[in-house]
C-alpha cells in the first residue's frame, strides 16, 4: 500500500458517508428488524392518572418501548390487555397466566404541586403472585422521561440480572451540504428522544468520545480548516482545544479514569498513537512505525490500548501497553479489521470487519480468539458498545439513507435508528447512569 493509499485509508472512518441536510432536533424512529424468539411476554399497564387532561408523559408506553427494544421482552399491546389494574389488589393473576404473561408492571402518576409529580410502580411475578419491585420517585415535568427509563432499567435488571442501559445517552454527528452551520454534534436519549445540539460548525466534526463521568465529549473539529481535538462540557458548552499540532490531530479516546486521552497525531511524521494528560498537557508517544497507527481505544483496566494499523499491509488491530513497547497483532480473520470498541468487561472487541468489499460489524472474543460477524450490511462502521455490554450501536446504510443501527452481542436482536429527516453517523454510547 503506497503512501497516498495509506492516507486515503486513514480518512475512511471520517468521510466514508456522504450526508444530506438534517434538522438537528428531529427524533429518531427505532425500528426493530429482528428480535429473539425467546422474548419474554410482559404486561406494562397504563399508569393511573387522576386528572382530566392528558398526562405529561405516558410512562408505561416509554417503559414498554424500552423493554421491546432490548429484544428480550415482548410487551402486550394495549388491545391485548385483559384488564388495567393500578393497585396490586386489582390484579387477577389467573387471567394473565392464561395469556402466558410472566410479569406485570403497574403504576401511578400523581400531581405533587405545580410541575411536580410522584411516580409509583410495582413489578409482579404472574405465576407466583409475588411483588418483585416497588418504588416511588419524585419528579419534575422535565424529569419524567428519565424516571421512565430508570424504571425500565430496574425492571430489566431484576428480570435478567444485567444492568439496564435505557437511562443513558448517545452522541452522534449530523452533516449537510451547502453554506452555513451544517455540521452538528448531537446528544440524545438512548431511545432517540430529547436531541440537543452540542456544537454546530460550517466545517466537519467527527469522532465523539464520552468522558467516563458522562459530563464531557472529546471530538475532532476542522474549524479553521485544520483538524484539532477539543473537549467540551455537554451541559455548559464550555470547550477547550487540547491538540492542534501540525498535520493530523484525530481519534480521541478517554482513559477509564478520565485523566488522559489517546490521540492520533502526525506532528512528527507518520500518524502515531500518543497519550495526552488532560490536565498537564503532557504528551507520551506509544507507537513508532512507518505505517498508519490510529483509532486507539483503552482496555477497561487502563493498562493497554488497542489500535488500528496498516503496518502488516492492510488495516488490522494491535494491542500495546500503556507504558509503550512492542505492539502485538490481535486480528487475523478478514482482510480489514478496524475501529475497535471494548466491551465494558474487557472480554470482547467490536470492530469493522472487511472482506470481499463488504464492511460489517464483528465481535472478537478475547478469551478464545473467536470472531463472529453480527451484521449483514455492506457498509457498517463506527461500532460502540452499550455501557452494559448487551448491544452495539453502529453506523449503517438503509436504502439511500445513512442511519444508526444496533445489534445484540449474540446477533439475535437487530434494530435501526432512523432520523425523521436527514442522515447521521459516528455514534458513541454514554456511560451508565448518565
């Protein structure tokens, strides 16, 4: 691979899609294209509401939607609900057993002053009649969707043993054509609602990366027509440039403790992996190779990084200790493996696997070195693990549109996240609890 070809390959993760204009406030529609046949039947009954007007949020609808998108649950439709209990004494468990429902969620939304509410919910095992969960939460109007997602998390964890990731956020990039501020960094709830523009620019934005506390995003901006790396507080909007060297400044990735960023810099020649101390600004160079080294991600224990390099002739993944030293190649299946994302437990790596001109999302089990291709698209990229390790979000093509998609780690659950208007790319899933 010659020098120009290597430079072109480095640009692939950044410019592989051509994007149309977008209303940054458009909500995503999540379409489930496939989910596991063993999904558990569950009833999420509309929450009681005593006022004559409509409730400010349909809590039960949000919870049912979250559980449906997990692929592990199949909530009954409103038409199939045999009754609508809002108190435990109103539940006829025999009726629900006849429908094959395993669990039922009931609740109430009650006013508690101007703009304030109390949200109560209970989760029951239909076959034993036992209450499994019961909580009451105070909330203001703006908090109600978050409370609903929190309820989903509690139900999901109780019934699966795995932490829920419904009350989290995703960051992504939207872009348009023409003059003006047509590039946006957007943050939305994990279900696509409440999109907020973090930054707009008339130059490209790319590679968003969440800080471990979920308060900041690192990203690449081409403002001034030169790539630079910035850190921005997602609430206050305060931002600062942390890398603006000559040449390439790209692919930021936060360390697990939030004190450092892994970067790709070409200030000394070829693109190499560096580690930046965020507070002091001190740089440490980790790689030194004639090939292109880029897209480094941290292992959850903070002791090593995995990065993409073409040093073997084609892009593959390598691991290097955070203290430096010789990098070890870890991918061998397929002619192209790039853009890694670690699972939270450090046992798996998601990546873009390329073969025969098709680029799909694959997962490498690091304990047995087995690779599994999870998606069926021809141009899938930018995988990002959910913070509970159950799903992977990525960028894909759907017809002529650029969309986000998600797949479970076993490939059984698949869904598309389509904006009502325009296209979207480069997703990054926030940490848990943010």
